[in-house]
């Protein structure tokens, strides 16, 4: 697997947000493995920025939940123990099941149309191997879907645990078959939104989480 320094260097504006975005891609798409140290000096050499911007980029990544900063140890790419993975996914399952149960069915045509457009975009990015697009379309699909539950606080909690599980979710980003399975699940969710059975929709939303979780747990055993 290529390291971050071996990846294609993209011309970006050198500020903390753009540095954080570049590093986020490296982490999500597996170019920076869990546990990798991220030093300010390394960032200075790679991005030719001031130490302030390098430091702020690490703050941004910590806020996103994909980097851990510790006193006297610096920053490392977040890694999760099997216990942490199970606990995070226990909460994700509870949140997403409840949100799905609260979505009024059948869903409005406007919601169906919006999800279908995102689903189509997700598929195009997947077949083009544009992983950034796949990742962003996937998150937008789920937040749009669960947003229909009508509880903004519940949706915010779902988004938080989506971020916390990024090290796990990144596991499947480079696997085309895993992405296709997720894509098919999305199509099934859209179909279920046009029916009347919230329990079936809720179970699919829980089942949808399992492949990436199981794959990660198998790797860290």
C-alpha cells in the first residue's frame, strides 16, 4: 500500500482546512494506517505551511474523531480496539434503528427523488473509483434518509457516531464489491421508504452497518 508521501501531490490552498481535508482523505482511504503518528514537522515539510496551520489542521482532525492528540505524544491516526468498535456500533445501531422507525411512511416523493439523485451520484463515483465522491455521497445519503425522522438531535447523534466509526468504515472504501453491496442496500432503502413497514426498514439500516464492522474486527483480532 502506498504511503501518504508517495501519493499524488495535489495543488491546494495552504490553510488548516485544506490540510485537514488532504489528511482526512489519506486516513479514510487507507494511505495512513491507524496508529500512524502525525507530527507538525512532517506536515510542514509536506505542505509548506506555517506551524500554526499545521497545528490547527490536527485540531480539525481531532474534532472529526479520526485523530487522537495526547500531551507529550503528539497526534496519531485514531485506532479502535475491538471493544471500542463494538460499543460504537452498539450505539450506531440503536440510533439508526430509532431514526428509521420514526420516518413517516410512505415517504414524500420529494425525499424519494432526493435520495435517488444521491444514489445515482454514489454509483457513478463508485464505478469511476472516485473514493472521495463515494464517501461524501454515502454520508449525504444517510443523513438525508435519517433526517426524515424529524428529530434534529437524533440526526446530530447519528452524524457524530458516523465520524467516530470512520476508522472502521475506511476498511471497505477500497473494496469495490463491498461498495456495491452498500449501493444495493441504499436502493433497497429507497424502495422500503415507498412502503409501510418501518420495522423492515429499520432492520436493513442495522444490517447495513455489519459488513464494515465485521471486516475491521477480523483484521484486529
